[in-house]
């Protein structure tokens, strides 16, 4: 060793013990630091939700997160069911042992120790990813909101439902990775005693190791996500989503405890059993509690009553014909499933008759077709009800398509509601098609009801709710009714991702009507081509949250109508070419409405301002006046002149000088660009994208290392030439 090399070695003799001491201190500190951190962002949680995982506990919004998980059927996140959490202290301890060995030992043993040191935090992170996969794929099929299995990322963003989840390793794992990097650098630096090459090697190998570690984390933790397609949207600022597919959603499976063997009045029904020899009423009376009764194809006379826990399944085309007398099928016992029947011919209005009437708890009605009945489904005083994938058609849809006689039916043109829930608690109404009935779904004194992914058309009201609470309408297709979503004297209303088109009755024509509603949130609904997009009367944000977020109001007669008793938060919505964008009848008290939140207003198709600083918000406020509205109210024929020069001049003059001296809608930060559509889900090859990113990082690190090495070699050559020349 040269004199210079020995001096350099002595000057660096302190490096190893100091780094080792700092590494041990960092690992000790890691014991009390969070292992993993997740943040959930969604419109209904403006401040977001956090979940912080320590070695022995969970902190943050744990109760709220578990409540949301219960809603989608995910098991409760509890440290007690994750045995690895009890082993967490071993991870920093093992890392400390490997750090000591990696610094003290040379050759292959030292190299293996350093590799093991890197693997400790990576294994912990992979175990977190494994548990996320378990939680995301093991979903309850009978949950209120049914999602396909999904896999959240342990590192990076994931979109689930209307939530954007950001996940990162906690300080504990970051400290362990930092220790691994420091030990690796010290070991590599001490391998060659001095010289300029060792310094450059220290830097280059450090960059290479850091990039490689990051690549491994990204690739390993994101690859499983490629198989998941359950994400339902981004919690950023997308334009209203397109209509959800009208295809029925699969229904919950019946409880597994019920036996699968079909039974009849005389015992098990053989294959191909004929309806002519099958007495359905007798079979129901003879079936033991909990049995599964398969009904052969044919026509059976009603009315019928189910008075014990039973699963009733139609094998083939099975018609229950009530003959115009009362309710066709009545369920009086709990734990009943009725699946696959055609139900026809109830009594009329005087009898309060229905195709199916439910008077018990824990009942599932799925994949049935009800037509030429006064009312489709009526449930009274029930709990845990599931009405899934049924079709209800009003009397106007003739049953002649099925070759049925209508001569015995006399309902005098009366028609009831498609699905009625009266005093019902905890109900799922999903994937149904209701056409030509009075109200598609009628809720009275109902609580905790999810109306999801239904198609409701050609009736009076699509969803009519009165005197209820905790009612959610999600992803419904609503078209051609007198009015769409009508909520009166109801508490805690959530309307999300519904598409409402063509509610244009001369008397009402509301796409959404909120009357004396306490607590309302409308998110990402598409409201187009209705007489009135939204009418709010008695909805006050000062009493309970009342928000309109990211909805699309387009091509309606009136986009938004706010009565003086309503004060809402209106932000990030799009108002596109409505005849009247905003109507404020009565007007003065409507100034309590807030037209922006968190620095974001709404997009207005008539906005004429500009955005000089490029922040996406107009530099001038947008004002929707009332003069033109009042003229149109008093003289509807002036609609012919909408868009004319005279009306444009009048509207602009009101924006400048407030000619009416009345309250107007003033958006202080209007958006200059309409919120662009974004996909409902992450791309199916998201894992591949992450993997490509990881490969790019590895390649970049390798390239950087090569460049640094060449530069080091060139510098060493120049130094050698200089030495020779000096000699």
C-alpha cells in the first residue's frame, strides 16, 4: 500500500463504527415507528381518511375505514387476525444482526448478510401486499355494495369505488432501507483501500443499489394488481361518468346451510318431473324448514304462501298465475329465497295486491319476472331484504308476448308501484328493471336502503322516498318518467353516478327533487334533457351537509332550481347549455349557497372570462342572473329567442350591472375548462406499467453506473499520464 493509500485508510477508519452505530440507533427507532401508511380520498371525505399500521396496533380513521369495508363486504381490519404483527420486533432485530455481519465480515458471508439486510424490509412490504390481496379478494357476496374482487397496491395509488387510495411504506421500513443502503455503501467503499476510483465507486454503487431497491419494491408490490378490474372510479375531478351498463348484477347466493336436494310433496323430484304431477302448494306445505324446492316447468295456480324457511327455485319456465285474486305469492317466514319465476295476474288496488308480498326478515327475491300485477313487490316491516335482478312490467306491457290470457284481469287501468318498501330496515334493491309502473321504487319509513344499478323507466317517479333515512341511490339508469329521484322529509341521502334523462312532464319534470331533506350529497350524476335538472326546497347546509360535487347538468330546461329555503355547497359541477342554468325563485335567501369549495368553482358553458395565470380558474367571477329567467317565466314564448343577440345583451348587462338588484348565482372561481372524462378504472395492464417503470429504473441505474465507471476510468488514465509526465 502506498503512503497515500495508508493515510486515506487511516482517515476513514472511523467510518465503519460510526455508520454501524447510527444504523443500530435507526433500527431501534424503527420499532416505534409506523410500518405502513394509507390515505383514502373521496368526495364524501374532503379531509381524507388515514390508516396507520404499527407493529402492535392500528391508528387513524380505523372505525370509519372498517365501516366502509363492511359496506363493500370486506372483513374488518384487526391486528388480531394478522399473526405477523406479533412478530414485528423480530424484523429490526434481524436487520441489526445482518447489519453487524455485513460490516464485520468480508467475502461471501458479508455479501449474504447484506443481501439479507435488504430482504428484511422487502419481505415485510410483500407480506403487507399479501394481506391486501386477501382483504380485497375475500368479499362478502351479500354485502350492500357488491364489488368484484380487487387488490390494492401496497405502494402507490389505487382507485376503488369512488376512493383514491395512496399507500406508502412507513418510517420504520424507510429507516430499514436506509440502513441497508448505508451498510452496503460502507462495505463497498472499504473493499479497496483508497484511490479516486473507490470514491466514485461509492457514489455509483449507491445510486445503483437505491434504484434497484425501489424497482424491486414497485415491481413486486404492484404486479398482482394487473388481475384486478374492480375499481369503480377516481376520486379526482373527472367529468360525470357515462351510464352504467344495464345488465343485471349477479344476485347473492342463498345460505350454504340449506340442503341442495330438491323435494316435492312425495319426496325428491326426479329429473324431468312434469308439472302435471307436481302439486306446488302441497310441496311447499310438506317441505322441511330450510329445504331447497325445485319447481318443474309449467303453469301453477295461485295465490300461494310460503310459511317456513325455504328456497324456491324455478327449473325452466315456471309461471305462477294469481288469477286476478289478491297477492300471487306471499312470504310469511324468514330466510326465504324465491328465484327464477314468472308471476302474473294479481288482484287490484282495493286488495292492495302484489306479485310478491314479503312480511318477514332475511328474504331474497332474485331473477323473477312480474307483469300484469297491480304492484310488483311489496315488503312491510321486514329486515335484511334483497330484491335483485327482477323485471317488473306494468299492465301497459301486455302479457300476450308470453301467450297469456288477460280476460280474467280487471284492474280498471290502475297501477301500483314496482317495488314498495314500507317500514323496512337494511335492504338491497339492485339490478332490477321496472317499466310502466306508478313509482319504480317507493320507500316509506325505510332505513339503510341501497338502490343500486336499476333501470327505472316510463313511470311517475323513478325512486320516491318519504320519511326515511340513510337512503343511497347509486348507478341507476332513469329515463322517461314524470320525475326521477324524488326525496321528501328524508334524512341522509346519497345520490351517486346515476344517469337521469328525459324527465319532461309538463307538471313536474324534475330529474331530482329534494324537499325538506336533511343531509344530501349528490356526486357524479349525469342529469341531461330534463325539464328541471335539480329542484331543492328546504335543503340547508347549515343544518346538515348538502353538497353537489362533479355532477353534469346539461341541456335541461332549468339546470338547477334553488328555493330560498335551500343553501348548498355547489362545486366542480358542469352546467352545459341549459335553457336556464340556475333559477333562484324568491331569491334573496339563496345567497346562502356556496358556489365553490377548496378553491374550485364550477364550469359554465356561458362563461366569457379568461385565465391569464393558467391555474384553471377564471380570473373574473361568473354571474348567473335572474332577469332573463323572469322573462321566460312570464312569457314562455320568449324561449324562441334564446340565444338571440337581444337575450345575450340582456344577460351580459345583468352580469355587469345586476339589473335585477336581486340575489344571483355568483361563482367566484369558475372553471375555464370542462372537467374531462376519465376512465372508471385503472387500466387492466396497470401491473405491467409498473413493471415497465421498474425495468426503466433498473436500466437507468445500470446506465448511470456505466457512465460513472467510464468517467472514473478516464480520470484515472489522465492521472496516470500526469504522473508519468511529472516523473
